[in-house]
C-alpha cells in the first residue's frame, strides 16, 4: 500500500502516514519526494512531500475498519490491542464509552466482529479468524451461558421435556453444547437457520413404565350401556404415540458449525 503525504515538515508528513495506516512510524517505509527550502532570509518555502509504503496485514485491515466504524458512531476515544494467534487475531478494544456499545448480550460486538472478518478476508482466499473483545465481555458471557445451560439441563432431566434456548451465534452455541456434554442424562443439538438457529436440550433417560398404576385402574370396559352393541376388540397392535413435536420434526440434521471440534469463534466464511 503506497500513499503520498504532504505537510510542513518531513516529521509531520510521517506522522500523518502513521495515523492513516494505524501503525507505528517504524513499520512504514518512506521515500522523501520533496523537502521544504529556506529562503535567503530564513523563511521556509514549499512543503514536505513523502511517499509512504506499508504492507497491511489482515489484522491491520480489521483494526482500521473497526476504528472507522466506531468513529462514525461517535466513539473516538478507543484503542485496539492486537494479539496475533494461529490463523487469526484477537482484538481487544479499550475505551471509555465501550460498555454502552457492547450492550447486554453483545450483539453490536458480534456484528462488528463479523463485518471486520468479511473485510479483511477479501484480501485473499486464505481464511483469517477475527475475534473482538471488550472489557472482558467474552469471559463474562461464557460463564452466563454455561450456567444457563446447566440450569436448563437440570430441569430437562426432571421433567423429561425438550427445552429450546434463544437463538445464538455459532460461538455461543458451542459453549452451550460443551456445558451440556458434561452432564449425564441430557444431550443437545442445534436446529433452524441462522440467524434464528438455536440449541435444543433433551433428556436421554427413558422414564420407567409405572405398571402398578396401570393395573390399579382395572380392565377397561368397552361395552357401554349393556351387553349388546359394544365395540369389538381388535387384535391389531396399536401404533405407538408419537410425542415428537412438529418443531423437532422440521429440524433434524445438525450443522457443521455446531461441531465441538471447532476452535474458532465463528465458522469459516466462504465467498
């Protein structure tokens, strides 16, 4: 990436380049095109013009995009700390006005993370994972989801009824699946289509058949109102009653992003 910057001095031109690229001056290669000149009486004539060249990484592209979006939203006092990881980067946002931006469930943070991933991955076909956090929100949200999953799983074990959680992104669904996998007697699966895809928690324990209660009722009398005109007993075996709800019937197939083997916050984005 090359760009020409003009200022009153060489140093000021370099500072403009660093601010535009969002990196330290030492990471930029400069080519001085013009320098200010002093006149006979010591007056400065002309301006400094430098050509700045910097190879932007995907993390740089993401950070630049994030800061521009926040600036457009009126959030200017914010810094981004980048931690390079394998095949991606973790970006920590630090600022005074970030708590209101995050929101209760982090929807704005998730959206910014998704969009910045799209922007940086347009550079080439090699997928680069972006994770954005702010003021420890991800850690707090993980604890909340794990506690919620355990609470619902306990209720499902008691009443035997399948329970559906609210729609979540792939990262949050994986947290729920992980928490449920550690509890015996319950299982979890994801159903639906994004952005309404959700987790269902079901019991894997079969309820014992209460034979004593059945026998206490006595034999059923199908002859109503006398000996004649009663129903004939059928030798056919009755069909088992289907307790599957229509909601469960519609969504049976699990999706790849719900696999517990994934390590990323989001599944790979295909273009």
